[in-house]
């Protein structure tokens, strides 16, 4: 992944195109190799030898292009956004902030169910509009990861807003045990280090 992550941002799931996208250039190579073999085997087809050779070289180049395109054409779900990244000779990215995503759905044809690929559609309120990801691996996992990340993002923002309004709700604030001086939670009634019962619990 070439996109730089923000502070406290982490990648939850990273997926790319399914290997089935490489089958077309792969079969083209074998077709042109078949033409070369036929040209050597049957003298009447000798004139197709150069065509077969040129076609094979072009098909091999096409295969490697599609291979590297697949390596850089990725989607990453982070705890703040969905990143769509692509481009071999150029670099392009599209971000879908989690709080702008309205709906996520996926579809798998029969072959996709067998081989593990499908299409994922992300409907957003962002200016770039909806995003459709085709022939992606793990479509269900991608959809579930986005929905889960979005839920946690919304809950995290809600908790942050509540704590800003009332800091006393934060049960992670620490203080010293009056007996052993170890750090314990602010509202703890029993020290987990010395077992001392604390009579006064701060409000």
C-alpha cells in the first residue's frame, strides 16, 4: 500500500483483484504458442510463424502488465476510511470516509462463489459518488470489514463527544491507591495490587 496513513490510523483489511483477471492474457499466450507450433508442424502454415512469435511476445507483455496492475490495484479498509488505490505508471487514490458511507453491498455470481470473487458496491455521500469494486477477492469479508469499521468509528466519535461533555464518564482515568500507592482506576473500590478496600470513590 502506497497511501500514507494518518496519525492513529491502522489498516483493518487489504484486498485486491482476484487472480481470475489474469486468465485472459494467460490464455492468449497459449493460443499464440499454439500458432507457432502449428506453423512449424505444418508447412502450409509456415507464414503464420512470425505472427505467432509477435503475438506471443505481445501476450507475454500484456500478462505482466495485468499482473503488476493487479498488485497495485488495491482497496484498504482502515479505522477512518476506505482507500481505493491504483496505477502502474501513475498513482491514483480515492478515499471514502467511513462517516460518508451510506450503504455497502456485494454480489457474487455462481463462478464467484466457487472461486472466491465478486463485486462490492459502496454508496457514499462524498462528492466523488459511489464506488463499485469488480472481481475483488473476499467480497463478503470486505463488506463486513467496512460495516464493522464504520460502526466502531461512529461509536468512537459518540464516546469522544460524551467524554468531552462530561470527563467523569471516563473510567480509564487513573489515581494512586492510598495504601500501596500503585496506579489503579479512578473509580476502583478495591486495589488490585494490595487488596485494600477504598472507602471514598471520586465522583
